[in-house]
C-alpha cells in the first residue's frame, strides 16, 4: 500500500499537531512535507500532491472538493501572539498602507475584514515577503504571521533589544493604543528557519518603538468570538490518518516540543510553553466554530472570497 503524504507548516504552533508523525506513535505511517508558508500546504493539496494538509481555513472555499477534518485546528480564543499587525508606533486608525505577508491566506482576509468591517476604511494593500524591516520600509503597517511574528514581543519591541522593564512600559503604551484603535470603529527543529526572509533583522528597526496588534485580540474585541486559523483538509471521505489521536499525543508532549524549538524561538522557555499550551487552541469548541462561521460570512460580505460554500466534513 502506498504511503500517505501530508503537509503542514513548520511554524512552532503546528508542532503539537505533527509531533506524532515525526517522533511519536504514528512515525513512519505517513510522509510529511513541511514548509514555512501555510499557503504552500494549500497549494500541495490543490495540486493533488498530498492526501491531506493543514491548511489556512479560507482555502476551504478556494479548493474544489476538499473536506474539513472535524475537531482539530490551530486557533485562539483570546490572544494568538503569532498573527499580528505591526507598525512603527502608529495607531491602526492612522494606517494608510499595509504590507501583507504572502505566507498567509486566512490572515490576509482577516486583516482586510478588520479594516473594512471594524475600522471602517481601507488602506492600500501590498504583497510582501515576511521581512518586517522591508515591509515597514514601504508601508505604514505589516501583517506578520508565525514565528517571525512571535519573535516580536507583545509590547512591540524586538525581544533581544529591550529589557523587561522597558518591555513592560511599552506594553502599557500598546494596551492604551490598541484600546483607542478598536474603540474608534523539525525533524530537528522541524525546518530550517535560518532563511533570511523569515528573520526579524536587528538594525535601525530595533531602535524604533513598534506597536503590535494581535489579530485574535482584535477579532475577539469586535465579535466576542474565538478564531480558527488552520484546519486539516482532505479530498477523501475519511482522513488518511487519525489527526485527533495525533493532536492528543502532541499536546501531551509540549515539554519535549518546547525543548526542540527553544534554540530557534526568541522567547523564554516558560513563555513559549504558555504560547503552545494556552494561547493556541488545538481543539474546536462552539466559540471557535461560531467564530469561523462568522469569518466566512464577513469574507463573503466584503467580496474577499468567492464561492463561500456549505461546510463538509470527513467521517
């Protein structure tokens, strides 16, 4: 029998979902393809090169004949930390141009919904590689996802460049700013993350006060709901492997995952463990399900995705 092939992003937030295939009880049962860009997994599934993929949820409506695998996701109830809009100190209300991370699909649509539906205006959009310095050189604001976004502290500073005290002061500034904005409306490391396109450069940018706006927080503020960023999808009636069991096994191995990723993640060990075990949600509940359904409704309302269709799941 042919070995099944699956694909997923190599960002650290997917690690609990793929640990079993790399190191655990399902090791050797599938061939797994990893890539820094979540959008790449959607391409592989669309091309029929994999049997299932962990795909940005908006791609469900862009890929013919795919089904959602129920119960498993990469989502967030309150704060995701690794999907964010970043500015050089500017409030979102004053943004007139946004560089959009081409690694993403779901987050690009979410960003446009936030500006159109919640903030009430539309800036100029510019596609860009995920390089924060280059993005902010040409735009007021940058959408950044995954580990590059996680490497920017919640206060907006580059983590290596500010003390905890400085970060705390900037956090207070960020909280005040974000409130005003919303009211106005591997095997071994799993992948090579040394590619310069995925690094946050330490140069003049590190001397500039940044503001980081968490997209899950903005979504929660305006809708009262959680948000699902990615789910497993397949064209088969039944999933090729047990993704629920793989998720359960990976969630139980968070300490091992933290140790594996920590050399490449620019946050502390406890903070990283909190990110994987509390910020990211891997199980779909009613809050996340309703958030996803509203997201699709708003994507349709703002003509951000054609052919919004009924949700179909594997059995």
